[in-house]
């Protein structure tokens, strides 16, 4: 393959990501439409801290260190 013109940063290939909601609705995001996909993830996911007892984090160790735990989840009810 050889370039025919300078790439402008936008993909021209077909491809995507399908989501089937609980309601049966199907949503398609073109993975190559990166900005739309990033917006979808930004507005439909949330940062969450799981139970510290379950994952053994948040306590100060004898060395003065502590573990942090953060999860990214799809937001419910949207």
C-alpha cells in the first residue's frame, strides 16, 4: 500500500459496535466515528468504588502505602 494523499485523521473503513438494550432497541456506533463513540462512553459510564472489604484496598500498610480501586461501569437507568 502506498499513500495517495495525506491522511486527515478520519477513518473511511466500515465497522462498528452494536449494543442491544434491555428494551430490545439496537444501537450502532461506528467505531471509526471515534468522537461519537467516546461521547457515548463518557455519557453512559460512571466511575465507581467497590466495597473496600471485598477487594482489600484503602487501608494504610506498615510501609506507608495504600491500594486504590476504581471501576468503570455502564450507568444503569439511562
